[in-house]
């Protein structure tokens, strides 16, 4: 069984390793801004991103990278942003759980 210190260490590791994000419109990728990475009271690590494409576009993928530049997480999407909208707040959640094999 993992103790609370192990969960805390794993969550802090995830928080430290998240380094960058990007999104895709059509087949072109653009950088997204990481606003914050927080550990919620439930133990979930949440990476909050701002996607501000400008104009009317459909975002079809969002990606999160570690500090080595390797893809950590992705989500295929279909998010339409219309002219006049400021942008999209997007997030990835990471939750460590323990189970029996």
C-alpha cells in the first residue's frame, strides 16, 4: 500500500515535469500557454491551459509535453472558437490511484 507521502511525491513529480502545451487547427500546431499547474484537494494534478487562436477556428487536438519535450498526454477534440470569443480554457487532470493486481 502506498502511503500519503508517496502520493504527494508522485503528484509533485507530475507537477514539475509538465513543461509545455500546444493545440492543432487543421494540420497546423500552435503553442498554448500553461496558466497554472495545481494539486487539487482530491490529489488530482490539474494543468490549466489558455488557447487563444483568434478568429473562427476548430481546435482538433490538444497536447501536453514534459520537460524533455516528449508528448505526455493528448486529447483529440472538436472545439469551435468563434470570432469575438476570447479563447478556450482547457485542462488535463492526472490522478494517481492504487489498485490490486
